[in-house]
């Protein structure tokens, strides 16, 4: 089998006009095959997370919030607020309209792939809200606020795990935090205070207070789904393939990077005091999945440590333009 593959590779090299022939080793073929399988598996998992997130968020909206004229924070809260004021505008259309500017912003701030996934996710959420006949679960205001926020937050969290967003508030917060003194968390808080204040004025103080409870339930659920990851995450990576991982962080993600010179200590293989490079970088929680997937493709045995970071100052946390 190995000789047959080598012959095919040699013929391909001749057809392409390659004069020098370097036979591909079994290790290289196996590594390439494993990377392809890993890419397919990550893609399927990403699609599954987004699909589950859309269905869950749709259930939170149509099963709890919409029938009781409740709202939430963020872009979804703006869509619900406008829909409550003027029911002639369908919620499905409002979700797309209000999220579109934030997705275009994410095209430049995060990545094109992320924006495309987000457009698909938001479109699927709009279709779910428009066409799926979710049942109305309850009209108890406390249960609506708590569980409506829970399912909506779970949907947002699953979508982020899949590499997309169905609420563009965080994209704007990340963008503004790089240009203002406010942290991401502070900006989201101010943004939602404005929404709740408008709800108190246009609807009622009671609805605004329940909206705050809905938002708290949703935000805590998002944090739980994302395993407690904050806005910024510091990632320390120890691997024999540190050069390849560092190149991915710099060239593919456009992130700043610090390299420490260290020595291996005690691990699974016992004492091993060989020199090694230790990588440290800071990314947003929307990029964690992309980074860890790439590291696993390069070195599945890499040692990764993540710690939550409230905010950062200085350095190159802001992405540099990719070539």
C-alpha cells in the first residue's frame, strides 16, 4: 500500500513539472490524514453548537419572552423593545437588521470566517423565530424572566462555542474597549442600562425591572456554557512545536505573543530538565475555540493553561492587520 501511494505521488509530481522527487513518509501521510479528520470533526461540532444554540435561543424568545412582552439586554433586547412598541415589524426581521452593523464590524475586528458564521447563525435564528411553532410555556412573570433568560443565554453560549454570535453586543464592546478607557464589561453594562432605561420610559418600570432579571439570568448562563471564560483570557502554551504554534498565533490570528525560555520539570515522563520555549498570549473568549483547535492539530499533547483576565492595558491586545 505504501509503495502504491509513493508511485501515485511521484506521478503527480511529474505531471506538475516537479523535477525533484521527495517521497512522503508514512508519518507525514498519517499526520495529514489526522489533520483532515480533525478539521472535519471540528467543523461538524461547530455546526452542531450553532444549530443547538439557535434552537435554544428561539425557544427562550418564543416560549417565554415574546408572549409576555418581555425584553432582554443587548441587540436582542433592542429588537424585542422595538417589536413591543410597533408589532408591524416582525421580530425575525428586526434581529437581522440590528445585528447586521455589528457583524460587519466583526468582519474587521475578529475574522471573516467568524462574521460569515455569525450571519448564518443570525439568519437561522430569524427563521426559527418566524416559522418554528414553539409552545408558550408559562405566563408567570418570575418564571418567564428567569427561564427565558436561561434559554436565551444558553443559545448565545452554544453559538459562541460554535464560533459565531447571535447577539452582536460583544463585538461592539470589544471594538469600543480598544479605543476608550472603558473595559468590555463596563461598556456592556452601560449599553444595557440605556436599553433598560428606554424600556422603563416606553413600556413600564415593572417590565424594565424584569428585563434586568432576564439579562442577569442570560449572562450567567452564557458564562456557565463557556466554562467561566471572561472577556479576555490569558493562554500559556508549552509544547515542543512552539515555533509552529507561535507562527499560527502571529500570522493567522494576528495576536501579540510573548516567548519565555524555560526548562521542563516533572511530568508524565518523569524528570526531564530540557530547555523549552513557553508561549503566552491574550485572546478574547470568541477566539478561544479557534486557538485550541489549532494547537490540537499541531500538537495534541501540548500543555495549555488558561486564566481569566478582567482587562488589559498596553501590549498588543488589539489585533494587527493580517497580511
